[in-house]
């Protein structure tokens, strides 16, 4: 029994000395509970909307007030015409638009019925459906209140238009998201494991003392995963197009160029992770915890970012996957050009340079 106690005590000391193991053991449950608890929600708050109101009368203002005071919607723009509304959708500034008829109050009292149109961005079908349901319920409540006050058979009808995905196919949401997840998995995690394996086996030092420059050593390890990542991207796009009918309304060349940029970001993340780990297992755990979970939960792939607490919204800004998901949806579903996505592209370029510089610098320091 004394020998077993010594072994147990030794193992406890080994675990306590390994800071990375302690981080995984105690940090992972805390992070999972906090992130899952705050990020996983079907409720949407502060969704940005545009309002087109040519009538500007009391009835339309009262309906607007009901919508904006509900806590579900935030007014992003008071549009002058439909062109302004469509431009706001293409620029990703709004999730829904509310279109009021002209002379709404006159029609409401003289024709006994009016019609309000809701236009939603159905590139995210679940979000679009939820927002339209919220708005319809608010308008119906307002109508019931008016009926009780005026005791007249007045009706407000709502017309719904789903933009970019009129048939509300969920594949329009999952194909772009899966491209982000798969590229992160293949490029970042596999690259970090491959480089860490060389260090763990002791062969990295052999490569570094060879006539080959360190930069070329890293390049030689990374290029195969870049090629695999691009091949897999093409496979997913082809499956989405010819099996599920996923459109590519924008430039295919621009789409592939953006995919190359994101793959380079994922490879740079893999290099950086490999410089901070000494074993393949730890590299895999860091890749899964630090990349896969945030991509799934905080990129906007499954859960709307607007509904998350501000710390998680801030955290989502430093994820390359979030910006690439915006880019790929805009190109594939909205058919926009580079002029609409240049900001997101610039963010990915800056992230690539920062991550790559940090990874190369740490790589040289650790193996000097």
C-alpha cells in the first residue's frame, strides 16, 4: 500500500507541475459552461432593422414604437426607398426591414385593413423566421389593442418576404458554416499536430541543423495541408452545388481567393499552436478548445452573435472564422463583389500577418 501511495502522490505532483494539463482539466469545464450557457439560445435580441415609412402618420409611428421598444429590434436605418433597404441588406447592416404602406392611417380607418411587409435576410433561416415571428406577434398585439379601444373591425395584414433564400433551405446556412469548420479542422489542427510531432520525436532539431532554412522547413510541412484544404473546399462547394442546389451568385474567382486567404489564416494558427505545445495530444486539445469550439459557437454559424453578452461578442471579433463566414455568405448567397467585403478581407489579412509573425517568432525562440 505504501508503494501505491507513493505512485499516486508522484502522479499528483506530475499533474500539478504541468500547467497545460491543469489548464485543460480545470479551464475546459469552466469555459464550456460559460460559453454554452450564454451562447446557446434561440432568443434574439437587438436585431438591426431598417424601416421604410412613406406615410409617417400616427399609426405607423405607433407600430414602430412597439417594435423598437420590445427589446428584439434596434433601428439601424430609416430608409428613403427600396434601393436603400436592399443596399443595407447587401452590406450586412440589417437583418430585417419593415415596409409600411403610404397613407397608412387613412387606409386603416377607411379601408378597414392595411398591409405591412417584413423582409428578412434568410441567409440565416432560423434567425429570419424568429425575427418575422417576433414582429408579427407585436403587430398582432397592437391590432388587438386598437380593436379594444376603437371597437371597429380593423385589420393589419403582414406580408413576409425571405431575401436570398426564399425556400428557407437550411443547407444555405450549413454549407458555408461547414466550409469554415472543415478548413479550421484540417488546416489548423493537422498543421499544429504535424509540427508538434516533429518536436516530440526529436526530428525537428535534425531538420533545423540541416542546410535547409527554418522557413523552408515550416513551408514544407505546411504546403500539403494547404493543398488538402483547397481540395476539400472545392469538394464541399461541388457537393453543395450539385447535390443540395447551393447557389454561388457571386464571382467564383473571388470566392476561391477568399478561401485561400482563410486557409492561410488557419495554417498560421496551426503554426502558432505548435510553438506553444510540446506534445501532439496537447496540440490537439488546444486546437479543439481554442479553435473548434469558438468557430462552432461564436462565429455566427449556429447561434446569432447579436444575442450573446458583449464579452462573447467582443471575443467573436478576433476569430478569423467569423469574418470568413460573412464573406462566403455574401459571395455565395448575395452575389456581392469585393467592394462590399473589402473590410472583412482586410481584417483577415491583418490577422494573417499578426498570427504568422507571432508563430514564426516563437518557433525560432523555442528551437534556437
